[in-house]
C-alpha cells in the first residue's frame, strides 16, 4: 500500500471554501466534460473514470444493490478481513465516535460488507445514498467515492464533500485505504471512515491508512504462522530425498525449500488439483496436493525435455559449460567488483549458447530495467546504464511480470526496446530470471540475429550462470549493504539526536539536507515547504561542491516537475531527465545548476503534506533505484521533529493565550472601564496572533460601525464608518459568523478600499454577541503576504466572549445604577408628596381645629368651669398634635431644605444642636437628590455627635470642586465610631447610588471625621 495518500483536501483552506471550489469544477465537468485544475489530480481522474463507466451524476439513489444484507453478512463472516474486525474497531472507534463517522469495510469489488457507528448516521447514510451492507460502491457503481477510488487507484484517498461524482453524496466526506493480501499482493478490500462533511475530522485519512497498515501486518503475521505450521508438519517430505523438493502454498508461493534452495523466491503456476508443471527455469516438476487443500509438495522431474544431441556434441557442450562456469565462479570467489562479473557472464553466456548479443538487466523499483552488463560478437550492444521501461512487450518485461524464463520475437516489438533491437539486428531473444535471496533481481537475455530462434535448452543453460551471478550479487550486496547500512544508521542517529534535543527547525533542516546529500552521494540536496497555492519555499539547501544554492521563497511549481508530482500523489517521485520539463524550478535545476536527475520524498506531518526532501545529481546516470526508500527514513524523522516542535509551540501558544485571557478576565472582574477592557482585548489579540493591526468595533443602529479600540494605525478609535461591500466588518454584520478574507485584492466597499490602501493583505473577524444580540466585531489583520493561520477565528472568539461578558456586566451595572437612582429620586419625591399632603391636609385641619377651640374657650370663659376645662384640654392636645405633625413633616423632608437649600438646612440642624456647631457651607442650590443626600448625611452625623461623641465643638463644611460636592462633618469627641452602624451604612448606600463615596475616620480619642463626595453630574 502506498505510504502516503494523495494530499490535498487543503487543510489550510476552510471546508466551506473548498466545497464551493470543487462544486464549481464539478458543475463544469458535468456540463462540459472538463476541469480547469481546480480539483486534485486523483479526483479529476476518478471523475473521468466514473463518466466513462456511465455513472449518472444526478442519480438520486447513488449506489446500486449488489446483494441483500443477509448475503452481505454471510460474505463478511467468510471474508479474510473479518478476523481483523476487533483490530479495526480498536483503531477507529475513538475517532469515529468523536466525529460521528461510520466504520466501513468493503470487499475487493467495492461491495459494503460491514458498517458500524451511530444509528442515526447509519440511517441517514442508508436513506440518502444507499450506503448500507450489500450496496456496490465501486467507481463503476457509485462514481467517485473513497471506497471505489481507493480500489481503482490502489492507494489511500479522501474524497471531500463536492469531490464526489454523484450529487446526492456531496453532503458526505469519506477516507479510505485498501488492504492487500500478503499471499498475492492483490487488494482484499477497503477500510473506510464516512461521515457528514460538516463533521469531517482532520486526521481521518491518516488514521484509516494507519489502520490498513496494521491490518496488513496482522495478516502477514497470520500467514507466517500458517507457513510455520506447514513447514513443521511437512519438513520430512523435503529433506533427505534424492530429487529436489519444495513446499508451496496453494497460491504458488514457495514456503519451504530443500537445503539446495531449488525454487527459492519463485512463484509457480500450479494445476488446480496437482500434476505436472513447467517451472520458470524451463525444467519440469510434479505438484502433489497435501492436507485439505493447504498446499503442494513440488518435486523435480529428472527426465530430459529437450531433443538429445549426439553424445560427442553433448559431451563437448557440457565440457564448455563447465569450463565457463569455473571461470565465472573463480571471479566470484576472488570477490571482483560486480561490473566485472556481469561483463564476464554476458560474454560467457553469449559464447556458450551461440548468441549474437547478450545483456544483463537489473530491475528497479520504478518498473524499469537498467543494463549492468552486455556483450556482442560485433561490439554493437546495449549501453551500460541504459534504462528501459517495462510497460510494453519485451523479454525483460515478460520475465519481470512472471518471474519465469521467456522467449520473444523482436521484429514487431513496439517502443524503445523494439527500435533498439531492430537497430542492432537482433531477431529473437531468450531471457532467464536472476533471483537473489528469494527476490527477483534481474534478467539475463541472449539474442540472435539468425532467422532461427536459439536452441530449446538455452533457458536451462543460462540458468546455471544466473545462479553464479545471484551468488556474486548477494555477496557483493551484503558487503555494500553492511557498509551502507552502517553509514545510514550513523546519519540517522545524528539526526535523531538533534530531534531528541529539540533543536530549532532551521538548524535541523540544514543538517538533514547535508546528511542525505552526503549519504546518497548526491550533488545537491534541499528541503522545501509547500506554501498556499502552487508554490514551494526552500527551507534548507546543501551542495557537495562550491557554495550552497540560495534558499528561495515562493517558487511556483508546474505540471510534470518533482514538486507537482509529490503534491498530487503524496508519494515519493523521481525525474530521471529534466529536459523538456516546464516551469521555473525545472529551468533553475536544468539550466543553472546542471541537474540531470532528482528524487524527492514527501514530508507528512500529522497526516498533512508539509513539504519534501529532495536530492539532485548532475551525473549522466540517474540516482540509485532505492533512493526513494532511503529518503523516507529521514523524512519520517523530520516529520517527528515537526510534530514535536508543533506540539511544543502549541503548548507555548496555549500558555500565552491562557495568560492573555487571564489578564483580560482580571480587568473584567475588577469592573474596569470599557475603554480599558476594549484596549486590552485589542492588544492581547495582536500579541497572540502576531498581527500588525487589531480592531474592536461596535455596530450601530443606523448601519454604521464605530471603532471602540484598536492596535495599529489602520483605524483610529472613535472612527465611524458606513457598512457595505465584501469586507470583514460588513460580512460579520450580515452573517453574524466568523469571517476570513485571505486576499484583500478582491474586497469591496469603502472599508475594504481603505484597508487595501493601508496595505492589509488578509484578515479574520469574530462576532461579539452580548446576551444573544450581535453587538460588534473583533478583527485581526496582517500586512504580510501569508494569510493568518487556520483557527485564528476560534482563538479570537475566546477574547470576544470575555469582551461580551464585560459589556454585559457594564450594561448591568449601568442599568442597576440607573434603577437605584430612580428609586432614590422616587423616594425623595414621595417624601415631598407626603409633606405636601400633611401640610395641605391634616396639618391644616388641625390648625383650623386649634383656632376653633380657642374661639370656643373664649366664648365659654364665663360659663361652666368644667366645660372650660374640657375645651382647654382639647385645645392643648390639638396644639401638641399639630406640633408633632410639624416635626414629623420636618423629619421626612424639612421645608427649610426644600425652600432654602443645603445651606439653610444645615443651619437649621446646627441651631437645634446642644453643642456649638461651626457651619461653613459655600454652595448654592444643587440637584434635589444630591441636596437631600448631603442633608441626611449631616443630620445623621450631628445626631451621632449629640448622642455618643461627648464633643465640645463640631465643624460642618460643604463646597463644590471639579464637579463634585464635598461635605465634611468633624468633631473633637471620643472617636471610635464604627462604619458598620445601620444609620451610616444606609447613608453610604444612598451616596453610592449617586456614584459617590462616604468615608469615616474615627481613631480612639481622636474625634471623628465623616467625608462625603457626590458627583453633581449623577
């Protein structure tokens, strides 16, 4: 299975934007049959396959039913992946439950066999698109989807939302990875995570890939256990026999061989029930079934299958063959370089079998063959180092595909191999496999210029030399591999040490570039980082000779170059010839640096393509075939270092963010002023995101927005602007949601135009919602070309929540103060009403009654003395009632205060004091609430002096300074007054309603000072 998926649902692009972009491309493809590069290459290829298969993109049912659920369940019970179900569940259950995804397993045909997950999601998937057991989700059945596309492309893939070919599926996102049979290498099925697009999980593809690898490892382990059991059971059938034998699985894979290594590394085509067969070497053998269809014992048949020659000719041929083998064996024993052994074998084989030309090819991992040895009778033969593709018909391709000997006529062969054969006059060829340590290493080919083909026993005669070649290669590669492995492990240890020490990324990148360049004998090496868009930035470079190439920023890559191939496939890639490759990167490498071939390996960090590690060669021969796999060892270390660095950065980021949030929360808790809180939020957001400008704005009812705080020079505080157009300020107001604009070149409206003039390149905004209502917006903007990192909106959101809390608290405090002020005003007004009612009603009637009683007394003075006494008593009581009622009205709100103000009121209080009072009130008329509060403070203070202070002198002063009434009552009494008394506490509460303060200073034996300050603007 490929190590890395096709990247690229673009984690740096918001999902909604990605969905819109791919939807536009889908609509164009459905109507016009073409795409303009707006979708990933694997998706575009899958769309084309789906269209060619006749899938209807507007089908409302999406996937056809291949079988019913009962049959699908029966298939699942017998499927090889069923035994790994607990393993699949263990690896995927956590991420599936967190993101409401389904765990899905299909067979190799794309039929869904097993679904697990939330019942609601399963029901939706079945109802919307027939995503259920028994449904056919191959590309030919359901169009582009992760299950079908992973099977068609044979690599892991994520299909996001509108990348699905059938419209009804575009509300979903799926990530799938194929699982391969360890016996045959063919796909067994697919492991998939499917959920609604809104619930897409950033690591679902990586987890699906990892699970598929784990399951493949589990299947390999089970296969090896079966092999061990078979070897133990049938070992006696292999050893101690005159003929050569092998234990072979029913798939044709060799499980065990006799000590002579007869069939090691071969794969056989066996008759279904056993019987005679032809081996890849051309020899004949017999397969005997064993057990209950578990495998076969294959034994050699010694009878000759080629026409016999006269005894003298056969003896001469045998002698020549043995002499040639001795000469080659001597070279092998002396440990000469492989190139000399290959040249000698090519010559010996050619002379022995009567060929006109021979060549030895080495199979490479990229499905090519490299010429490593050649010979001909006339000196015209294939050049050493030449590379031939194995995708067309040729003897080398046939041996590579089957692992067996092959023959072929060259006259009608297409492609480069056919053209080269005709140029050299080669009419027919015979090839035999070279198997090294159980693996198909290469091919030995003998060719003839005669009309008649080479003899029928040519394959067998070549086979003797290929065994010697295999021995030489094995010995040489063992020595080379040991030294190379030691070098590689030392380099990896040095890099791993730096990773463990947590060195800065730039330092690590430079070391990795130097290590891989030196290890792989490259001329140049570089590490690049993928930017947004189709550009890369070199973060480290190295040169074997001379100065290092200058690291570049933002180089655009083009179709066909190494960076584009890695970006679209997510897999290692190579370019063996830069001639004809378009683009600036290709021109730089080819024309300026003289690079002939390059190999690159992707760096995948947390499941996302981050960059690539690349080596270059200026030599004619391309870089070694194993360069890709050796690079991967270093890219995994770099990915680990990047993950660790990101984790450390994330911890630091969270710590900084929490500290910033605490600072703002402290201001909110202290009930700081709105201006202080807003300014602090703007500054903290700027510091956390590292931007040049932040702004907090309040939306007004008239369709404008007022800047209440900011950082940077873009928008001064207090600026009021019209809303409208496509810009962050206006979009948040219209949608009530977070907004991101990554390119201010396209913004509209006066706000956007002004920001563009001031150099803003990108910005994000988060709404401030107070008590369910959109109050304003917090904006962060940068002047740098790189957009703000993903997640910036969410990070701003945490500060906007604090700002909303502060605004809500401020409004609550303001509302409470206004309410309390209204209560005080209403209380004072109620006092005035009571005084008026007493004065105008009961008090007047009492006064009238007193006058009437006085008149009655005068009339009765000469009458009965008893009646006169009664009237006199009634008059006395009426006078007392009148006096008490007057005093009561005076206590509620003295008329002297109402008519004469604070100065007259304090003078009246002082006149009734038993202690001398010095009055210094230098104020005129004041607001009624202020005047009444100040009066009652003085009244309560003088009452306390009279009752408790034992003072000989009191001083009362009042003045207005800076818009505040300042009142002080000072005595020379005993001191020790307590601020918690009910009278003074009530006065303090009354003063606080008016945003004033009341303080008491009363040390023992030091007198008492009551100090009051009340703002007049309240």
